[in-house]
């Protein structure tokens, strides 16, 4: 009886839950030809595709396609900014010591509103010294 009441109580909340958006299908990182080997080595064990001038991650640690972008600081928060999206990084992995502003990273995690609670992340490239 308790289980049935719990299911009835949760049903309205589940009906209004927003689906987690999937990362863009063409989530890639533009790379210079000389970077492909080093970035590929960082992605050992992940399912990737190296294309001329770009690298795509199709699966990261069994979590599926990650979000790929650059870390940016907005006020006191870190954001992942990519091609057509910006997500506020949250959770214990969202620390500048792991991947600070200017780093190119991949992230998997749950999305709520404009935030992603990082479950896994990896550095693809350190900030460029332009």
C-alpha cells in the first residue's frame, strides 16, 4: 500500500520533469593536425573519431556522447561554452583546479535548466598561449 501511495504522489512530479537534452550530434573540438596524437592519447579508452581538423567523442566512459566546449568564468561560476550552448558547471568536479578558464574539456552529467552537474570530465587541451 505504501509503495502505491508513493507512486501516486510521484506521478505528477514525473509528468512535469523536463527531459535531459542530449549533447549536440556534431559535438567536436577543432584541432590543429599536430594536436591529434596528444588529444587522442588523453582519450584512450573512449570511443572517438578523428577527422581532418577535428576530434569527436562518441562515448566517454559508457556515459554516451559528452558535451565539449571551453571553460569560461562568469562572475564566480565556471561555465562550459560550446557551439550553440552554455552550461553552468556544478558539482564536486566543477572546480578551477581540475579545469579552469580557457581549458577545452568534455563533460557528462545531469542537466537541470542551464546547469550540468558534472559526473565525469576530461581535459582535451590546456589554455592556448596566443
